[in-house]
C-alpha cells in the first residue's frame, strides 16, 4: 500500500466493531476475565502480547488502533502512546540511561529534553554530553566506553540545523549503541526513521499527528530489538493515555497527509517571500534550496514540516515586540503542528552549551497553518511595517 492508502486503512477493523468505520472509544480501568485460568495467563507488560486487553492503563482497542496506525506508517515494529511528547522523550531516555552512564544529546535539542537530562538524569549519576548537531560521523570520537545511547533531533525545532542521522547511526551501531531520535518535525508521514538508522523514534503527537491543537500526547515507535525495553519502561512509569485522546489523535492522523502537503506548500511560499524581505537576514528552513541542511533533508525526508525560523536584521526587543504584536493571524503561543499559524521569538542562545548561536539578529519561529498563504504574507507585512515604525 502507498502511504496515503495506509493512512486511510491502518488501525481499523470494522468487522470487529459491528461494521463501524472507526475503532470506537473504549473506556475502562478494570477488564473482567472469564475465569481463574485466563486471569493467570493475562501476560506481562510488553512483548508480543502487548495488544491483549488486560487493564485500562495498558491500553484498550482505541489505544492499540492509534499505535498500530502510527507504527505502520513509520515502518516500525510497534508503538506505544504516552501522555505527552516530553513523556515520550523521558521514558525513552530512561529505558537506557543508568547510573554511571554517558549519553550524547545534540546542543540543538528541544529545551525540556535538556532540562530533563540536567535536572533528573544528572543527580541520578547519568552524564549528558551535548554535542554539535552538525557532528555527523564525527560522533564516533565522542563515544566512550560508558556511553549508552545517542539522541538526535533533526532538525532542531528552533534553530533548524539538520542532523545527518544515517551517519550518526552508522557510528553508533558500530559501537553497539541505540539511536533515539525526536522525529516530531519529520513525522511518520515524511520521515521513515527506521530506514535511516533510528532505533527508537519519539513523537510529540501533540503536533502534526493529532494536528488540531486539542490533544497533548506522545508516541514512541521502536524497531523489534528495542521494543521490550521501551514498552516496559513506559509500563514501569505508569504512563497511560485516555482513550478519548487516542481517538482524537487517530482522527487527526487520518488527514496528516493532506494537511502536511498543504502546510508545506504554504510554508515554502512564505519562506521564499521572507527571503526577499529587506528586514530579513536569513531564513532557517532545510526545505529551502541553499539552506545548509538542504542536501540532507532532500536525501532523508519526503517532505518538510511547516515549522521554520527566520533571522531579522539587528533589532532591539522593542522592535521585535512591535513585529509580533502587530500580527493578527499568527497566534503567539507554544507548540505547533495544528491547523493554525503561530509566531514566537526563539531564544536559541539561552539553551546552548556546546556551540555558539549568533545568527546576527533576533530569531522568530513561525508555524504555518492551513490559512491562505496570501493572507499570512499580508499579516507578516503588517508586522514588518510595525517593526519599521518602532
Ligand atoms: C521537538 C519537540 N519535541 C517534543 C515536544 C514535547 O511535546 P509535548 O508538548 O507533547 O510534551 C515538543 C513540544 O513543543 C517539541 O517541539
């Protein structure tokens, strides 16, 4: 099946649900077993029997429908839904990092991942080393005898440096290390993680998977080798997701293809327009020809998320505030991947420890939604006019 067909088919089984097109919302905590023997044989918290309904926390047919659809789209062995994208990150890292271990994390990483490493892993004896996201095969030199995992995020979700995941994975695998990657930007639709060397793929399903800014959720997809370690860690933490949220996320996921193709086309149009604006110094978007990450993006991805940044010519806080405050269609708010456009000032320099971030002006991150791109450009023009005045 081609991926758009798979999107319409995966995670559905009308014959099992009285002909209903969608897997309904199954709510439960307790599951009643018919007899002593079947209760005794109910199975553990992972492995091949993970889809057996045994207790609400471990999933219902609604949860399994979403997990199956995401895993099949991405080409992974299996998936598990967790309460947030950040929970997906912390559970995945916790599956590997033990006291005395060393983990490698890119300097461009989503900042709460960094906070988790510094505030939770460090006191438990795990050393995190932040590396230059552009290190590529050079990651080999950073691997120590006690390194347990290599974490990636491609591209960084504020600064958009594109990582060479296949090169990093080759070096990591040569040393027997798993590659964990935050693939929220690529999505299961535009990035086939496992073909690129990822072992554990982490999604903030909050973004494009759910796609409507009404769900907070994470999904971890793994290859067969890493499934048990990850699924058990999620169970050990007691992470479970409401079936209502799983239903909403799967409903959103069905249309990820049309949404992302449309949003990518609008994002490219707007990014190219921004490149021609006097007040713009640079646009940071690997989907643009001329971006330093373009060749890797073209090789590894089949499309681009509609999230990118641009760097203004040198401007003070007052001017940046005037720009952002003049926008009427772009909301000011965290997150991305929904149907609506957003703008935030990206304070990238605050989170760097291994590399320097100095692009020569303030950085603004845009998420392009499903609005008409012409209207969005007119909105940005309003912003630039206000910036000029300020
Ligand atoms: C790249 C990236 N990963 C993970 C997350 C975390 O997702 P959530 O907000 O669902 O915890 C975010 C959220 O902004 C993100 O941008």
